[in-house]
């Protein structure tokens, strides 16, 4: 009888713990490339626009300068338009993106599908999607860092983005 009561108590504790963990807010870590800057979309946009004008080569940091130089050389082979990537499995749902190319450069990435059936998935993706989008626009390719805490979404984003960019290749 004593073992039965202990077994019920352990099962009850497990259920209470599981419910508590399910509603706990996860911590989303910024990618290292975004942690140095302010993390907003405007610095990325200004770095891209300064690279396209070609007149502001000395004022950006060496990291941003090398990224913009790489973007200038690697993105000139994209066709203008909007290209939809394949649907990728993110374990908790599907991820699909559409990439907008203007002037041979990635100017926007839009999430068409993302995991949003559970409150935790919604919370994680609301934080991770802006970072993934910003990294894709900065890098001008699908070589973006995986967001800690949103690993499955990040991997599916990279897969869908790669597919869309391969369709945009001239």
C-alpha cells in the first residue's frame, strides 16, 4: 500500500511539473552577429544602403565592411522578384518563407508559415523570426546563425530560405 501511495505522489508531482514547464517562457539568445549592434532592423538597412552607395567604406566596422563586401559580390546573381521557398518541417509546425529580391539584393524575407499552434511556439517565434529575417538580409544568403531556443524553426527557416534563393539564382 505504501508503494502505491508513493507511486501516485511521484506521478502527481510529474504532472504538476510538466504543466509548469509547458507554460514557462523560454529564453531566446540573440545571434552573436546581432548581439554587438543594437539588434534593430535600421542598422542592418543602413549598412546595406551604405554598401550600395559605395561612398561609405571607412565608417563601418571591419565586420560590417566584410559582410557588405561579401554581399556585394555574392548577391549580384539573384533575379528580381519574390520567390517562395519550400515548406520545411520545424518539428512543432511548418516553416515557409518568401524572399523579395530588388536590384539583385535580398530586401525582405516574409514568413508565410511558422509554428503557431501552441502558446510557447508563438512566443518563441515572435522573438526569433525578426532575428532570422535580419540575419538573412544582412548576409544576403541562407548562411544565418541558428537562434538558441528556436533551433527547429531556425533550421527550417534556413532550408526554406535556401530553396527560395536557389529559385532566385540567375
